[in-house]
């Protein structure tokens, strides 16, 4: 079964760094883009950016450019989303999702989400 | 960014009755290849979004035929012919014609 397994919930303080992960299984990891999607409490999903593990081509939404870093390690079939200095406003559920193309397609497989809570 | 606007924001439906949700995009989603890159997702409580409809009117694998999508250009509609209890959740529209991909604000469907 095609799966994206995300790392567990995190509780952090403002200013701390964080890296969450998304491990893929049962499909060709290098040939699908992996997107990260933020969902703040009570709000709709927001597409943050995406990476193509085959060559590490990465694209960001302007809203998230410079705020987060997306990366991937194809040797262990894992994508990452990281922050260098968290803010309270980063509190949200973060999903990874597979997309077959950069444009003109859909996200068909989603992880279960990683809840990130940032509070002093 | 392309703005996706859904109406209504909430809907209460009697089981067995139809339901309809509208989504309007701020730009046309029709690409030069003739396809329209518009999608519907359903997010059930505590779950990840799941794809229902792709390219306006195509049901994704396993989606019941009581769900149907229609529309063109900037105006789209999702219809549920006979709502069932398992259809409760928040429905989102999404576009992928241009980066960043964007979602509507969601329509919450509940059972009366």
C-alpha cells in the first residue's frame, strides 16, 4: 500500500528550531513530488511548497518562502519540513502529500499529519 | 495567487436529500491543453483531506457515484445526489493550474 508516514506531534517554544519528516513507501519516491500543506486550527489547507526528490528541485509558495525549508533524502525515502526559529503562529497541523506533477495534477496520497504546537 | 471562494460556508442536510456546493476562482482554470485543473476534496473529522473529484467532473477511485462535479472556467459545483451520514465533513475546492496551489475556505456539511 502506498503510504506517507509522518513524524509525531511536537510541542516547542518560540524561537526554537524544528524538523518534521515524511517517509514514503511502496512507490517510486524519486519520481513524485512531495508537497507540504499547513492547516491552522479551524482553517482550510494551505499549500506551502513541494520538492522533487529525484533532483531536489524545490518550489515554495511566496507566503512561505524564507519561512521554512523543504528538503528530501532519497536514500531513506524521506522528505522534511524545517523551521529555524518557530513562532506561535506556526501552530498548525502539517501534512505531506504526494503529487505526480508540479502543475496540473492533484495530491492523491496524504500523510496523517504532524501537529506542531508553539507556545511559551 | 488564485483565490478560491466557496458558498455556502455551511450546509445542514436531511439524509437522502441532495446537496450542492459552489466554488468560484479568481482566474480561469482552463489550460491551453483544453483541461481544467479544478478539484474537490473532503476532510472528515480528524482525517487528512481525501480527493473526491479531479478535473472538474471525474470521480477519483472509490468515490461513490452520488458525488458529481460540473462547471467551467471560473465557476464550479459539487453535487451530492442523496446525502448519507458518512458524507459529513468539510469540502474544499482546489486549483493546480498555477503555483501556489490554492484551496477554498471550506464548506462544512452536517446531517440534520
